[in-house]
DNA sequence: TTAGGGTTAG
């Protein structure tokens, strides 16, 4: 077959035609000369061909050792080049490089002419024995005619990862005018797949005229699929004149592998309708695309009909499918049916299934059972069991696995290290996670994202941000969408508006906004940094909003005290056909409680229970209690808690305690406080809250007793602390702090504000000072509250028009709240204060919380 | 063309 039609050479300059003609001429001359020499040698040494015959016998019996020995004893005249070809073939077959090299040196030292035949065998020997450098050298010395030998070397170079070498040889083959065959394209396709670009591969195939060949078409499909160009692969698939089971399987697998399960399944259905017989690979691919076990069961049936029920790979994939679909009963049936054919793969699938369903005990038990069965865990099963510990917060179990990993020297595996760090991070042990991270010689994107996300979730926001900076500095691994998604919650928790904006810039430069995960966390970040309008603008830009998008925006309105807006958005979400879940109900209930919308709150609570059939959790109950308590319905709240179908926790009673403080009900507070102290005896916040209630009622003796109680328990009050970001630097203040270099200015400013307040008849809210002393001292203590210091620094250090954004770790104090209102009017500055509970937006002497805090 | 494992938002 004329493989390379003349048109195929249009890829090369016209002088190629001359080269081809000349080489053919040279080849003919060389070959004639070889025949001449061979005949001459045979004539001279006719009597000595015995050793040649003997050698052939040895080769035929596969005795390479004696063949080489005999060859060494013989002279050039004894040996026919065809015999050399046979012995080289034997070396190639037995992968014996040492013998092969000896024969090569025999050939060279005896001056044998390296013609295409002998050269081919020499190249084959080197190719098969893995000395690809020598193999390529032979190709440079001799013109090898048969495509087979080129294909083998092209293939081997690709296999060892020398993709450019493989493509170079392919191009040389083409320029030499060697007739290619269909295998040539299969052999080189892997190399084109693995280099950047490689787009010309399809062009070569089309020009070679092999485009119609089924196996070549399959290679082109594989090429596009590896490059994740599923649509291009589909075009090749659609244009194929004939498709074999491999073509169908590739297309199905290509879709499913690239997350397009529906398309993959529709090709599978078409395959079934076309009457093509499915095989093991078809079903293994299809099972990977089954996201619900009903469909998977149908494929299970097809597999049984196709007599694949006993195939290990089919069973393992079935097991994995059922386990991923959450149908553990079916998974267990398959597992039971495998009895003695269970491998570490089967165990891993079921362990991972248990882990996903939160059945940590079962997962750990199965892991132990596997070891008892004599099947040793490998990196996959260890990763699966670590993941199980991570999801179920099993720190002790995870630590035991870590010990096992150390004993069995498995720590080198990146998957294992990453899973270990994730386990520690999810169990809150960031120090351990850090240690694993620091010991990793090579870190990939998962490693960085895991630790950054771990810091972020464990309230080490600053550490998360610095690790991200280090990642950018080191430049070994580029951040991706997930890095940013890990990072934004850190900015959100710190209220680090400027940092968040910087990351927003990074997101826009890298076009990450189209990723909904990113867009949602960006909206959440801005809402939590107090930039509600910005959050809303971005929310409006999200093209296809999901439940999380709506929920973060609803929660954003809620925490800023825009209850009505939150409710409107919740209704809009339902109109858009998105069903609320338990978290979105928490957001809307929280919004109702923070805006004093009692009727609406009840309406949503009932809607959730009776229409959406969502069982309320502690969080929902806490919102209702909070809503009732804030609005002064203290007894209603108390009765509500008593009638709860689930056990109330400290947060629930704590919400009522807060209500008691707002409405100055000391008696009820005492009753509630005892319940809270019993439930969370170590939480100092509740003692402080109760002490405040006493202080506000001026019951100083009770304050003293409570203080003593705190002291006896060895508890220390969590110090109030506020911070403000100025020019990218976070300034932190604790109460009475004078460490800031601007302290003098800050104090003078606050004194001035206080004086102006007094002039306008606003006296300090000294009840909040919590100090039983003379009024003056109290006033001074108030002046030192951390949020006032931070706000003052903000006003003094930032340009007019810039919003002052302050964050406090506890609830804002009443006096600071009054003063902030006054300062916003006096200085005509907008102040956004985020406390542990919500946002306060101070403008023109008013606060957005309207007293609900 | 062919089995199992690791990182993201409310």
C-alpha cells in the first residue's frame, strides 16, 4: 500500500523528493555491494560453514550462552550475516543486553557490512534490551526500511518518557520516506499526547491517509481525550467509518472521565442499540459514571448477562459504584460474593464507602479485618482510612494510623502525607499537620491547599495568609481555584477587607470568578468584611446561583440587620426553584432574630418543619430562642426550651441569658446561668455575661462572688480584643492597651469625643465598666475598651471618606456602641464594627442594628 | 479502552 502519497510530503520542503530518490539509489548500491561481498566470502570459506550450521542449531534451541561462545571462537569468514541476524533476534527475545553488545562488537570488529537487515536486528536488540541511546545510533548509521523497527523504538522512547525523542524519530522516519503503517501512529500518539501542543499529530494522520483506519482513529481519540478535548474526540468518533469496541469504550470513558457522565451514558445506550457487544472495559467505564445505584444495578445486570460476574475487575468496580452511590447494602453483597477473590482494592472501596457514610467504626473494623486476612494495606487503603478519620474527627485512630505509616515506611507517598495532614487539620491539630508538611520533600497543590485550608478553618487566619504568601514566593507550585477557596474564609474570619480585596484582584486576573465555589466565598468574604453592597454586586454577577450563593447573601443581610432584605431574597430563591436546606433556614432565622421579626421567624420555622420536612437542629432552636429573648419574650423562650424535643445545649440557654441581660431580668438570668454553667463549666464567656448582668443591676456583691467562682475554677476571662487593618497591616488592641505607638493621640482623641458627648448631655454608660469603683475610674476603664481604641486609630489614620472597619472577638460593649454612634456623627465617618455576633454600621449617629444585638 | 486513595464555599 502506498502509505505516503506524494501529497503527504507537502508538509516538507520540495527537496525531500530529491533526497528520497538519492537515498533509494544509495540503498540499491549498498545492497548490491553487500550481496557481492557475501558471495565472495561464501566462495572463499565454503569449507568452514560447519560452525555456521552449528551456531544456527544452538540459536534454534535458544542456547544464547553457547551461541555467543561459539561466535567468539569463529572468524568472520565462518559466519553468515543471516546467522548474526538470528542471534541478535535471540538476544532481543531474551532481553540480554550483555550478549547483544558482544555480538555488536563482533560485527563491528570483523567489518561486517551493516545493511538494512542486520541494522534492523541490531536496532531491535538495543530497543528490546532498553539501551535506547544505542538503538538510536544504529538508526543514524543505517537506513532501516521496515516500519516495524521504527515503531518499536518510537514506542519505547515514549514509554520511558522521552517524548520529544520519540516524535523526532517519527519525523525522521517521515523525512526518510519510510513507509509507515497503522501501528506507527499508535506508537507515536502517546508522545504527542504528552508534550505541550502536539496539535500537529491529527494533521499527520490525515495527510498520511490513515485517517480512516480504525486503530489510528482510536489513537487520535485517545490523544484528544488525554488533552481533555472531549468535543474534538467526539468529532473524530462521529467521523469514523468503522468503530470497534475500543472506539466506543474510549468515547464512553472519555466523557465519564471528564465529568460528563450523562453524555457517556448516552453513547453507551447508542452502543447497546447498535448491537456492538460490550466488554469488560465498557462496563467498568460505565459503572464509573453511575451516580445512582438504580442505574448501576441495570449495568450490573448487563454484566451478568455478558458473563462478567466472575471478573475481579468487574466486581471491584461494582463494589466501588455501590459504595459511591451510598448503597452500602448492595456493596456488601458484592463484597460477600467475592469471598476468596477479595483484594486490597475490594477492601479499600468498602472502607471508603463506610467513611463517606460516616460509619467510622465499620471502616476501621474492616481495615483491621483486612490485615487479619493477610492482605497488607497499601498506600490507597491507608489514604482511605485516614480520610475516614478526617471526616469523623477520629484523632486517636488517625494517630495510630500515623504510627503504622512510620513503622511501614509509607510516609514518602504524597497521597499519604496529604491525607495525614488533612486528618490532622480536620481534627484541629494544626501543629501535627504543620510537622508533616515541613517534612515533605516535595509538596504538590493538594499539600498546600490542605494546610492553607486547615489554618483557615481552625481560626489561624494569619497563618493561612502567610502560607499563601510563601507559596507565591517559592513559585514551585502555582495556586489554583481551590487555594483561593481555602483562603477566602480566612479573610472573612479576620474581616481582612484589604487582603480580601487583594485576593479578589488575584481571582479576576486568573479568571477564577466563573468558578461558583470562588464566587460564593467571595460574596461571603465581602459580607463578613462589612462590605455588603460589594457582596450584593458580586452576588448579582453570579450567572447561575446555587443554594450556597443565595445562602451566603441571605446570611450577609442577616448579620447586617437587614432582616426584610434577607427574607425577600429567601423568597426570591424559592421562586427561582431552589429548595432551601437546613443551613439556608439557619440564615433566614438568624436574620429574623437579629431584626426582631418574630412573626416572620415563626413562619419560617414552621415552613421548614411542616412544608420542607426538615427536622430543626440545635442551631434552628437557638435562633428561635434568640429571637424571643431579644424581643423580651423571656418566659416564652424559657418554655420553648423546656419543650424542645432535643436536649438543649449551652448555646440555647446562653441565647436566653443574653436576652435576660438586654431586658435586665436578673432573677431568670440566675436560673438560666446555672444551667449554662452546668453544661459548659469551662466557658468563661458565660460567667462574664452573668457578671455583666449583676454589674448592670449594680449587685456588686454578686459580681464579687462570681469572680471568686471563676478564680476557684482557675478560669481566665477571654480578653476582649479588637483589630483594624490599616494599609495592609492588622493593628490589634486589648482593653487598656497602650502598646500602640499612636496611643497618646488615640487617648487625646477619645477624651475629646467624651467631652463633646457630655456637652450634648450624653453620659458614659458606666455600667459596662464592670468595675466597682468610683465613677471616674469606671470612665477611664471604658476609654480603654479595645473597640474604641481601634475605631479611634481608624479615624486618625485613614483618609476622609474611607470606611472604618473594626472587628471585635466578643460582643460590642454598650458604651462603645453609644460612642461609635456619636463618633460617626461627629467625624462624619462611616464605621463598620463587626462583633462576635453581627455587624453594626454606624452612620450619622445611628446604628444599623437598631438595638438588636 | 481496563478496579481502590488526597485539597474548595454557606
